[in-house]
């Protein structure tokens, strides 16, 4: 191989690297900007949010500000305490997040009426549930304290949630679902 042939190989290699870089750079920059703005790609682990979020499904969440209030019906992720995971019969490593739906807001009084939820005496319309909550565990009436939220999984029969470990402190809640990605 002569000098010109080495130069030609080097030129082709650089050209390939430049093309690959030009293709990848926008994705890397977009990911960096999205992360800097508090957006995260999440993966659902477990079946507690079926059929809304299937295990292995992906969604984009946005990190919540410290004082940001939540709305009933939103889907959020939170970091359970060691006590909460033990009550669920699980031993998750630190940093694992549970994904649930916000049902009760601070100050709400929740009651279970034959697997239908009552909030301050009013029946909650849960159109997002695919099937009635038959087979779901019932719970005693609860008053959601200030600074906490009552969170439930959409698969009421298979979810370990606020019915088991009580309301979740706002400080534990990290992200809110922004976009559910297609499977």
C-alpha cells in the first residue's frame, strides 16, 4: 500500500465517522436537553398499572418541582420507603420506583363502597379502569393528610399501593407521566 492509498483509507474512515456523528449528534443533544429539562425515559416493571402501562412498556416522565401540586388521575412514580416495600412483600434496591395513579389529594376522605371509590362521599368516575375492581382488596376509610397523596395501581386486584401502606408523602413522588410510548 502506498502513501496515497493510506490517505484514501484515512479519508474514507473520517468520512464515515463524520456521517455517523452527524446522524447521532442531534439525538445525543436532544437527550441531553430533555434530561436537563427534567424529562426521563421510564420503563414499567410489574403489572400493577395494567392495562394502562404494561410491564416492559416505556413512558416519558417529567421530574416534579418540590412545591408542584398533583391532580387526581395523574400517573406518577415514587420512591418507596423500606417499610413500604416490606409491606408489599418485596425487597427492592434503593432507587427503584413504583408507578401508581393519584386518587386522593391532601385533605380528601376516601372510602371503599363495594370496590367503588368514594371521595368526600362522591363516587369517583374511573373510566381508565378496563374492568370493574372486582377482586380488589377493600380498605377502611382514610383521611389523606396534608403533604401526602393516596396512590393506587390500575390493576386493583394485583397492585400493592396506598391500600396497603397508606398515603404517600409528596416528598417521595418524583415524576409525572407526560407521554406513554407505543409498545
